[in-house]
């Protein structure tokens, strides 16, 4: 049985249970099902009109205990239930034989972008290759996730691809003492060694801010200055570092100075300043 067949079976079970009143205690008519066979998980999005809220509360209760009764396959991990627009979204991980656990860059894009502003980030749940770009609309990017979710791999891949353009200057700062970004420190365009402590980070960010100021003063904007920071929450306890990051995030767009930053917990405290988080 393939992914689409599993999703169809799941939808059929949910539809029958809702119509018979087994989910909420009274019959619920589901107007529409949307099936998404993603690389790592199967998703059902269902619209039930005015009953959507009641259906959500019932299915999400007790860590989706009721939902487990209507998933006709051995899913991985815990199912999740939440609202996505007007849809109640149900999501569960595929069994190992159906999941794409390793997605290689060369399989997504044999020839990654060479313009120095875009890089291939991965595949979304619809199977479409995701290609972010540094520009006036999206000058900075946040990479967030729990330990082991792939933040460091994401940063290294971005640095690898962005360094292919000789006009780019990359500043690498690593809150994990170099463990994350040391492997890409030798690439073309990387400025200096990876900054791993307070003094080196202040110097690296100071250089980026000086470049930003010079670009504004001279009106020149050749190439991009890209500051890449992993686990920045480990560094923003230093008020100088926090302020320099704020300046890059708030003022860098017009000068072609960009920030790609990663953290486990993207709270205001982790950024040092709320303006950094907003940008």
C-alpha cells in the first residue's frame, strides 16, 4: 500500500466515525478532505464548517488519544492536531518504509543557484523544492528547531551554496565552539576564522557593521555580506554582541548585509532585542 492509499483509508475511517457521531457524540458532516503525502508525514486537512472547532477540541484531547483509534497504520511518533486556516489538520509520521529520511542536495538540484542570493533549502510537504533568497523582501532568515533537527546541516548547506558566488563575503559565528561551522570555514568568500567566543564574535560583527556603514556612505553595494550565526542565544548575553546583531538585522537590508541565524528557542530573550526578532 502506498502513501496515497494510506491517506485515503485514514480519511475514510475519519469520515465514517464523524458521520456516526463516534468523534464528538453527535454526527458531524465533513465537507472536504485534503490529502498531503509529504516526505516525512501524512497529513489530512478536513473542513467541517461550524463543527470544526468542536472537532478540533475532541481530536486534540488527551494528546490525540481518540485520533489514534482511527489511524489504520503504524505511524511513527505522536499524531498532531491543530487548526490550519479553516481546516482541522491531522498529521502523523510515515512508517519507516515509506518515509524519506535522507534528502540529498544533488537530488533536489543538480546545479544549485549560482547568483549568490539563493540556495536550495530542502523539500516541502508537497514535494516542491524550497529555494529561499536574500533580497529586499526577505533580507534575513531564522532557522529554528530542537536539538538534532538539522539546523547546523541547514546552515552549512546555505554557506556552501552562497560561497559559490565570488562576490559574497561570509562571516561565520558559532555558538557551539566551532562544531557546527568549522567544516565550511575554508570555503571561498569566508572572512577570517569562525568566531567561537565573545571577543572574536564582537570583532566579526563589528567588521560586518563597518562594511554596512561604508556601503551606506559610499552608495556602493557590490556582492553581499552574509552573517551566519549558529546557536546565537549562547552569545547574546554580551550586550555588545546583542546590539551588533540588532544593527545588522535592523539596518542591513538596504546595504546588502544579511543575517542567517539559528537557535533552538526563538524567544525574545534568545535574541537579546525584540527588534532583532521582528526583523
